[in-house]
């Protein structure tokens, strides 16, 4: 079955599983340089840069407004992995934070995850597949969820690519069409289906490396929190971001705050830790465990 015929058959469904032949049957009208640019960012650039590259790559084929990437584990609060935005409201970091804190249980993609888990439980030899889920404003019954995530940024529809990872965690790559683009039609869905395996494999590799980095950073932050009990949760968020190589601009975007506020947070954390700038902060984080856990 071709990607286009598959798309036509699911045009009115809310979610469906990507057929293995979909990507192989499609002819991808894409420049090799664009694919290379995507792969160059895997594991090397920030997740926001990867989200921007996905938006650029797919946006050449299908008009898109935004891209968000989340990781889920069960019903636990999802983590914002990366954001890409074509200068719509500038509020995407705050909208994504609201989604991850308040609205994610209301998302129709939860049903997709349950369907995939049921499929895998019924067949122990089955392998995880990419699923696609469509959600438009009028599919969202909760008025505040609909207002914050769809009406304010003028989103006409969202198409999510979802895949279960080896660590029982889901990756969700979400593509948004603005009201000026209209909803996804069969041709647009066919294009995204064709790119879905490439996008999800790139994200799988990127996220695996990021998860390892996060585990190491989490270990260091745990030791830091034990030594400096005055650190708040927000302070630790700032240290985590700095340890991951984010500058003040990227920190402001991640936390949904102004650049001046981000710089203030960095200065406050450095003062609490008794360091002068990021170089001394990194030296503190790299101290041996005995020094970090020992008496002051």
C-alpha cells in the first residue's frame, strides 16, 4: 500500500499505526543536505536545535508552524525535550510547560499509548511501531486546554508521531499547522508518514544520548543538593541547564522567562555555591564524589 493510499484511508481517523511499507513506497523529495543537517544535530546540538531542524526538513514539504518534542513514561508528567517555533507568539516554552504540568492527561494521545501497549502485550514478539495521532481544537473538550494550546497560538491542528522506546518511555514529536495553513490533508499526511521513520530514529538516538547525560547530571545534582541544602528546585533547574551547556538565552527559553531573569537566576545560584561564573561552577560539579559528599 502506498503512503498516499494509506493516508487517504486514515484521513478521518484520530490515530493509526504506521505501516512498514509506507516510507519505502514513497519517493522522498528531499535534499541530501537537509538530511545530513538533521543527523549532524543528533547528540551534538541542543534538542531545540534538533526540533528546529525537523521543522525545517518537514516544512519544505508541508507548511508547519511549530514542533514540540516530549518524553512520557506512563502517566507521569512528560518532559519537554525540544521546541521549534516559526516566530508565532514567542510563548511556545510557556505553553509547553503548561501542557506538561496540567494538560497532558487530557491529551488524546494517551489512548494511542494504551493501544500500543495492548498490542505489544498481546504479541510478545511484536516490535514497537510509530503511531500517528491527530488532534484539532474542537477535539479538545477542556476549555482551558483548548484555549492555551490551540486558540492562543492560532493552531488549526496537531499531528503527533509517537513511538515506545527501549526504556519503556515514549517519545512524542508533535507537528502543528497554523490557522493560515488549515488542517492536514491526505497529501500532507502522506509526506509526514514518509519522513516519520527517519525523524523517530534520529530522535531515538538523540534521546538515548541525552538520557545518559541526564542520568550523569542527575547524579551530580543529587550530590550538590545534599551539600548545599539551601538550593531550591528552581536553582537546581538552572544548574542542570548550565551543566547541559545552555547559555542564558537558552535557559530563558527553557524556563519561559526573560533573558534578564535568566541572568539573575544564574548569578543567584553562583552566589549560593560560592563560585564566580560558569567555569568555577563546572569545576565544582566535577569535584570527586568524596569532596562533594564530605564535610564542608
